[in-house]
C-alpha cells in the first residue's frame, strides 16, 4: 500500500485517514517536516488555513512542504486547497503556490457557504455528494488545470498533473471515488518511477 501523509496540525485529518484506508492507501499523520520523508503522497485537509499557516511558518516546515508538493502527489481539500493555490484572496495570505488557481476564501454568502449538494462530475459512477463548509471559491484556474466538477460554473474539484484540489470535503461523504482517484495518482506515480517512465506519462 502506498504511504500517504495527512497533514495533522488542525482540521478534519482523521476523516481523511479513514478515507485513505478505504481507498487502499496507508495513512500517516504528519506534524513535522521530518515526517514528510518517505511519503508517496500527501493530503492537506480542511480546517482553517490561517491557523495551519501560522504553524507551518515555524521551523521551515512551509519550505519543506513546498518542496514536497512541487514534485509528489498532493491533494488539498478546502483549507488545503487554499494552501496549494498560487493566489489567495479575501483576505490574501501566503501559500505553497503550486496549484495554478486563484482562490477566494469564505466566498459564498453566510447562508450558502455550508451546504451539501449532489451533482454530476467527470468521475464515472453518477452524481457525487459534495459537502461544503465555509467554502472557498476557485475564481480562476490555469489552462493546465483540469476541472472535474463545478458549482455554478466555478471549479470545485480539479487536477493539475500530480496535484488535486477540492473546495468541498470528500472525506465527509461515504462515497470514496475522489480519494480513490487520488490514491490512483499516487500509485501511478510510484509505478512510473519504478519503471523509470516519465512521471507525466504515468500520471
Ligand atoms: N474558511 C476556511 C479557510 O479559509 C476553510 C474552511 C474549510 O476548510 N472547511 O481556511
């Protein structure tokens, strides 16, 4: 089973760990930069991105995390999506700056920022339940970003090569298709390396 870290500073990392186990990966809780060594992929969970950032900005953790997500599969959900994005607005804050997207925090009005929707996505298997909690909105994505699902025309689930991001919380639904896709990316990336194919082809 591939080893997938879950950044466990704050937020709903435990639910991600369960979703990873269900999807055939072995979760590892990550609280220091040293613990990133040897991981095959990483999930940055939802929660409060400013709180996570404050913790990451100590002891060079943010820099090590950036090096990791630049080359290895990473999946950010909600606050994690905010941390991966190149541009963060409303309010602006620093980020890992790898996902070619602009993200506006707390972008939905008070009444609709937390809601459960069900909609078709580009994943096979019918409508997907999507749990939004004080959700950000991806207002802009680059040409290299594949939109797998949207809400009112704004991307909510995207993939950019070895990176995935969701503005909702797939770990809170029983449906495991989103985590399975990420674990699949992690496995393909591993196999690609082992047979020394270019990562781009494998993923
Ligand atoms: N509003 C939070 C933030 O800005 C994200 C909410 C979430 O992760 N559920 O970090």
